[in-house]
C-alpha cells in the first residue's frame, strides 16, 4: 500500500514538472515574439496624427495587439516640451488550458534616431 502511494506521488510530481516545463517554454516563445514585434514597430514610420495606431496580429492561438501613439506633455529639465516621442506597446493574450495568460512589452522611441542620414 505504501509503495503504491509513493508511485502515485512520483508520477504526479513528474507530470507537474512536465506541465511546468511546457508552460515555461510556451511563455518564452511568446515573450521572444513580443520583443521581435516591439523592435519591428519601433523601426516603422510613426503615425502622423495624434491618434493611437492599433494593429492586431493573430499567430496560432496568440493574439498580439500593437499600439503606437505619440507621447504628449513631456518636458526636459529646462521645461521645454519634448516633441516627436512615441510609445510602442505590444500585448499578447493566449490561453494555457482554462487560464487566460497575458504578457506586455513596451518602450518609448524617437523615430529620427533610426532614420538614415543622406551622405
């Protein structure tokens, strides 16, 4: 009887370890794609309007939402308003079994920094 309980506990532990490993691998893949989409969207031309630019990308069972919007109301130490800064945010939503999962990556970008200079 004790041996049977030990075997069942061992099988359960191995099963939990396998599930945890799969979840970590899946989350790592999603986070890597988040970083990739974030990098891609910081290099694109920014919207010219003051409205947020939202794009949805579905890859498999993961929905990525990309929001690019101008930052306003920021000033430097001298009090001068900072112009031309944008916020880029990428959100991922997916399900692991019955649980909803979400991950977010975001940054600010100054587009002229990435424009090529004519020489």
